C-alpha cells in the first residue's frame, strides 16, 4: 500500500514538473483580459481555432463566442452576438466543441437564423441529427461528371446559359438590378427537390418582402431560408453561408437534388474581412485579407454532383460600382463554373431579367445541352452580336438596308429575340417550350 501511494505521488510530482517545464498553465477556464473592437482577449484558456466558448456575464446570462486567433499567450474570441455586458474579469469556459447545427426534414418550409434556430414563430424544429457547419472535403475522384441539365423555369437561362445539376454559377450585378427578383423566380420554378436560400447581410425589411413577394407560397413550401441581416455580427453573417451549405449537404446526403442560392457571396466576404482585420491580418486587395482567398474555395467546392445527390449552387456577387473585375468578383469567377451578368443598362430599358447574354457563360452548357439547342443558342448569340456591333449606325439612320445581309437578318429578328429574353415574374417555361421558342425565332 505504501509503495502504491509513493508511486502515485511520484507520478503527480512528475506531471507538475512537466507542466512547469513546458509552461502548461492553461485550463478550460479563463478570464477576459481586455476588449479591442470586436475582439475579446482572454488569458489562461486552453483552446484551439473554432472552439465555442461561453462567457458568464452575470444574472445567469452567457455570451456565446468562438476562438478566432491567438497572440502570444492570449486567446482571441469573437462573439456571435453583441458584446454588451461583457467586462474585465468575466469567466470564460471553453466547451471544447466546434459549432454544429441541428438539422432535420422539418427545416423545409421554415426560416431560420445563422445557427439554424427558427425565427418564423412556428415552433421548434424536431430532430437529433447534427452537422458541422464546416463540412468535410470530398474526394474529387469520387465525383461523377455533370451530365444532366437542371430546369430553372427562366427561359433565357435554360435556353442560352444552360446549367447542369451540381454546377456552380454566379449572378454578378450592382445593387438594384434585379438579383433578388431573379432568385425568387428560380426558387419558384426550379425542378430541384429542395431549395436552400441563404440571405447574408440583407436589410431587415427585405426578408419578409423576399419571402412573400419574390419567393411566394409555392417557393417557400419546398425551401429552407437561412437569414443573417445586416445588423447581425460579422460572425453570424459569416456563419450564415456555412450553415446554409451544411443544410444543403444534409439533404444531398438523403439523395436529393438540392438548389443552394446565396445572396450575397460578397457580404460573406465582407464579414470574413471584418474577422480577419480584427485578428490582425494585413489587407492585401481593397482591404480584403488573405483569409478571404482561402475560405472562398472551401465554401464553393462543397457544391457539386455526388454519388448520392447533388448541390447546384447559385451565388449572387454584388459588384462595387458595377465593376465585374473587382477582387471578390474576379476571384469567384475563377472558382465557379460560369457567370450570369445583370446589366444596369439593360434594366434601364425595362428589360427583365436584365441578363447580358453576350457577357454571360455556362462552362458546362456544352456537356448538358443537346446539339440542336447549342446550335440555336449559337445562332441567336451571333445575331445579337451583329446587331449590337452596328447599333449606333442603326440608331442614327446611317445604315442602308441591303448593304449587309447578316445585319438585315439581325434587324429583322432582334425584336423576337428580345421578347424571348424577357420574362414576367410569375411566368414559367419548360425546356420544351423554351426550345420551341428558340426554333421559331431562328426559323421564321
């Protein structure tokens, strides 16, 4: 017995000596040392990046935060909500867990916040399945090729910029050009099993407008809406995009064809910029830190075609000053599988959706469209190109009919082409109807 006690005592002394030698003075508890901007600095806390921590702020209340960085022996936290009430010396507890969300089939038809908690007043969402919002990288060798088109019900996209199931495409536009309206049209008309719609950094008043006006009852009953408004913290706006993608992955794992729409990817990047700059990252391009260029591929690569389902991603990109070559837009365009450009000039002519067809491209259209459709789309593009090149001559009356047969044909058919490219908000067209209209335009 004496020998056992001495052995245990020696083991404890050895552990203490080891802790002292290597400076292991940290525990799962720490204290708030100071707050700089949105960063809460904590001393004495054992943690790793992404750990969820709770700060006791009195009156039985706690603030939920996440580890975002380290500086010497200080742990840097950022809160999911306001930092009001957090003060010097508050006790911090590290849960030792990464952020996970509860997911179930009951999410369909519901509106939730960035942590997948319901905000629509329809009660709790029942389920016991938890997903990490960061997802798991998939082996690219196990992904089947994208070969099946997805019908969006918007004839200009289905006919001229055809998408495949599992494709990722961006809608690039300035503010007020019709991104949300186009997203609502797609959500109502698409042939996908489930829609997951992420509204990142939207104005608070626009949420109900989008749900009731743009999305409508038909779209909502097969959609999950994930919201983080512009007054939410940078952490919540950042997590909104990740949570929506995790929900899409859940339904994909069920073997469903999922449409993930995000409005907007730019505001996700802005939230990531706030986080990065707060933790001391240097700005490298228009104020964006390097972490932006690391996080974008991780987020966008989670969509695709898989053995047990697909996630088709449609992301809106808010371009600054209608400059489609600004850093975020240029980076996103290099990652995704195509781009749809909304033009303010076209919108000013009351032409909706205001898609600039000649500037838009689906990189997978050649793989998913029929030979006839590709031929028709190519001929329409050629006619539009000829007309646009000579539009100034036509407008001032300098062109004499009969001088150029191609231009004469373009002038004859441009009216019907523009009618084909337009679509009322409540209208829906099948692939067959779209192809018939394209035939009529060309073969007239």
